[in-house]
């Protein structure tokens, strides 16, 4: 008889996997692939996310933040704290290599 062993992703990896499903509506890419996530801290059922946007005046900022909060609550986090920062400012160099190549950057 085979034993099935489940290996849970580390909490930070779990959060990043969830955040990969959140897309920047203007670019159509994951906020993780875009490099918008600066830091993630997980403590029990609470998660803190430090993130940025592609521009300070991003017209879809509230939509993106709302999506992040909603997706994290859907996977069981009771308390979600999202902090936006523009220091350091986002640049295309923060994108992962595959996305830069896809976008021709």
C-alpha cells in the first residue's frame, strides 16, 4: 500500500502562489511576475503584503489591492494587511526574465 505524503508549501510561498493569480489589468501579467511584491510576512492566519504599483497614479490601484485582499482571504487568511510603497519606485527591471522577454524589454 502506497503512503501519500502531503508537503505544504511554506507560508510565504503559498502567498506568492496565490498572488500569481492576481493580474495587472493594464499589462495582463501577474503582479508577482511584474515584481510588484516587495515583501510578504505570514503569522498564523494573518498576512502582511508590502507592494508597489507600476506608477504612482495607477487608476486601477484600488482594484488591484482589493483583488489581493480577496484572494488571500479566499485561501484562509483572516487578517490581510496591504501596504503600498513607492520607495523604491517600480521599474521594468523588477519583472522576471520571462515576462521581460515576452514584452520585448
